[in-house]
C-alpha cells in the first residue's frame, strides 16, 4: 500500500462548542483491496468432498472406515471411544454435557448437534457412527483421537433409546445429586424461610465440573471429591444455619456440622451421624487431594462408600451417587421429601 500521503488518506475536522461535558470523538476507516485465492474446494457452499476427514476403527481386527463412508443415517454401526473424549470436548468453549438416563447423555456441540452417547459395561463411550460423521471436520478429529477398537457391547441403555425407542427409566448419579440439592434448598426456603446456599450455580457449570468422567485415577478421584464439596458444603450459608442450630458450640462448627446438628435435633445424633457419614468421607477425600501421602485416604474412601475394586470411572460415579443419596435422606428426614 505504500507510505501514507495525501493521495491515499483523507480526513475531516470541525470545531464547535456544546455545553456540558467536553469530550473528543475520533473516527477512522481503513480500506484495503486484496485478492483471496481459493483452495480449489468449496466444502460449505458447493459441498465438495472433504479429503481431510479422519478414519475410524469399526471392527475388533482394526478395520477402519473413512468418515465420509459413515455419513449415512442408516449405516447401522456404532463407534467406541475412550471416556477421556468427554473431558476434552468440555474443555472447548460452548460445549456442555447433559444426562438422559443413568448410562446415556449428550454432548452439546457448537456445530448445533447433540452427540447422543452411552457408557457400556467396559467403561467405553459408544456413539452411533452417523452422529460423529456429520460433525465438523475438526470435531471429528477430536473424537478420532480417542477412538478405539470395539470393546464390550454397545451401551444397553443407548440401544434401548436408539433401536427399541424405549429409553430406560433410570437417572444419572450426576442428575440425582443436582436435583436432590435443589429439593433440599427449596425445603429450607419453604420450611424456615432461609437461603440454604450463599451463592447459586448453573446446571451447565455443575455438569461440566462434576462428572464420573473426571475420575481417571486416584488423584483425579480426589479432585472430584473436592468439586463435590465445593458444590455443596462450601456453598452452605453458615450464618443462616447458625440461626437454626441449637448446638451449644454452633459458633465454632463448620457448615457440614451445622447442618448435621439441625438434622440431629429432629432424628437424633446417631441417625444424623449415619446420614452424614458419606459427606464426611468425601470431605476427607477432598483433603486427601492436597495430602496424597496421607494414610487416611483409605479410611475416607471406605467412609464415603467407595468400592476400590471397581474402575475409577465407576468409583467416581459411586462417589457422586452416594453423596446425592445422603442429601436426599437429609431432605427426606427434615421435610418428608420423596
């Protein structure tokens, strides 16, 4: 474009006076003529074939098929993925997770699609092949990075929905935890007229932060415990709970103990301690995230009802489920919620 001169620049200026705040407005425009050379393909407009699409493993012997060949609604094939694909997708802006049943849900994509998935008995994610093949190329490559040979059957609950058109009547542990917490919050508002939590949390953020897929090893399992405690215990409104508690040392009690004392006033100390056992165990697991050498981690897992013989994904699910059941029992015993 060359240096600036009187031929390629222009300006306007004016002066005046107006009462009130004296300010200055500066405007500028920049014009440039430039040829954009095409890439000899028009994938979006002319629907040319995209040669950069990935291949996916479709058979146990490693046989692969190109995404273009799978882009058929009647393909009748499912693909298997390692569960880490969910966490990677959720790390992108605009993606979020939704649960349908205990073992099925959907990843909402920025491309406008919902990827309906199921968790099979081998802890792999199974997805109908066409649902992957119709995605944007970059999303397909993310999925392809976690693709694996078929291991275990297609998720039974996914087949119930996609083949039998009779979705399972089960509920995900994550959904139960979120909904039971909302019920408990409503119970305190209706019964005592107080706000149980000091701050709100959106369902989108909850399902992104608290998911069985976050649990890949013991370290990440302990981090999941920290997220659960952050969602529940750290949001409890201690000032309001102290007003309801009759405990002699209520000024010294933490949020969990304050809530436990309120329950104990109604059902007795022993029953309240039993209900809060899981919550105490998960709280101790949360501390274990910062002190992984602590010998108390095993005791915390046992108190939280975690079966260490199960896979870490299932341990994560169990942690969320047990915590949600404890919250349900608190509401049930205090307000008769069912």
